[in-house]
C-alpha cells in the first residue's frame, strides 16, 4: 500500500513540471491554432493604463517611457490609474496633462484591480494595455502588439518578461524563465494562456467588460478571454523590461503574495474548472495552476513515503538518497549563496524556494488570508 502511494505521489509531483508539458506537446502535434494576422488591417485605437500607488520617485520616468512609444494607429491614450496615492504621484501626473496624459483616481483604496476598473470606465481605446510603473516598454512594443489583434480570435496578449539587474544588464532566472516561455508558447497554440504577465499585457475592451476587482487582473483577463471563446497568447516580439528587486530577500514574500492572489482568482471563478464548458482550457488551468500549487504537498508526501519504503529495495533506497542530495544542495545554496553561481545548483535552489513559497501560500490561503490592497515592490 505504501509503495503504491509513493509512486502515485511521485507521479503527481512530476505532473505540472514534466508530464503536463509533454501532454501539451502531443496535443499541439495533433492540433495547433495558428495566428492569422492581416497586414492590411486597420490598427485599433489603444488606451495604455498605468497603475500606480505612491510612485512619486518613478512615475515621471514611466510617463517619459510611455510618451516615447511609437504607434501609427488612430489613437494612443495614456491613463495613469492612481490607487488613492497619498504622496506627490497625482500632482506629478497632472503636470503632464498638456501632453495628453490623463489621471484617473480611484474613489477609495481597494487594490490594483479597482484602480484599473476606474481607468477602464473612461478609456476610449478598442484595445486596453495594462502596465506597471516599474516596467519599461520598448518603443515598438505597441505597434507589434496591435498587429496580433487583426486576428479576430485573439482576445488578449501577454508580453514576455525581461529582467534587468541593478547594474543595468539584462538578467533573469535563466532556465526557469526559458521553460515558462516555452510552456506559454504551447498553451498559446492550444486553448490559450491561463495567466498573463501582470506587468504588461493587453486585451480587447470587450473582454474587460466583466472586471472582478478581487481577482488578479492578469489571471482574470485570461479567464474572461477563454469564456468569450477567444484566445490569450504570448507575443515573443512584445517585451517588458523590469528591474530585479532592490532587496532580493523580499522576492520570497512577493512570490507568496502572487500565489495567494492567483488562488483567490481561481476560488472566485471555479466555473473555469468545468470541463464540459471550458474544455481544453480547463485542463490547462488544472495542469498549470492547480497542480503547480499542489506540487509542494506531493513533494513532501513523496519524501515521507520514500523514507518509509526506503528498505524495500535498491530503487527505493536510491530514490531516497537522490532526494536527500537534492534538498541538501538547496539548503547548502541557501546558506552559501556563492554556490548559486553553478547553474545546476541555482536551478535546484530556485525550484525548492518556489515550492516552499507555494506551500506557504497554500497554508495562508487555506487559513483565510487574501490579498486585495497592494504596495509595489521596491526595484
């Protein structure tokens, strides 16, 4: 019985990271939804919505970046959605009104999504582009982004993230980011993304007509897109650059907050798990989101069960030794940061750190903790 539970637990632990992508790849070989871009299509009008809370130190740089964007469409509207900032953010934004920058202030501080809703209600664009203050958008990004919407089946676009280190060089989480971008590509070609890049994404205004202020907007937009019978896709030529956290020790807390927000979104929209209505998209939600959040629990049960059956044969002893070495490597990397310069050690450390954050978030969510109001991470 214990041996059966061990193998079941091991398979479930591997599902989200390994088996799910393999299944998507097999499905993509059978059926792929291609993007039908029309080079002669008229470009849509765009409203760029920048969400801000107490960003007096960075808002002018973001406005300058927004004004420098090149767009040949009929309208590019720039809106700063202030989540009841109580510093000089609103005052600074209003100083750019003669350059076409519009300030929209939420009536009360209820969180990022509520501020975005206030901006949506006054936006004139056919396409709504959402961005954080910390994200730098390349000059040609909106032009590239708009072209995808010439395909009537595309409802939302996610940028691809690029991390910039504190010294200004392009950095990142290496193999993990490449893996996630590859996975996004597979999902884009099938039922669509199950989550967008929260720092820079776009959607048709019709997709945003239903806006849940208590669910993360990037996740909620992907769900709304699927419900509308459209696809959300990742655009490799639409990039968003943002700096690593100025205090790396806060990265863990950011991950926990992000996961709790995602869990809240799925909890509030459980209808997306209805396979009869949502089809393949429901499978992708389970494989990418739900099973990913459950992975640390499966890893923990696999380790405990392996310890109990370690004397039942060579394969079980070897599996337990491998697990001990794996987690010992992560612990060593935690206390000796210099070890992380070795690629495989960095990957192991990052994987364990992510799953500890998922475990922590799951416990807090189950205990009733939710995330509504927000404070942008210092970068």
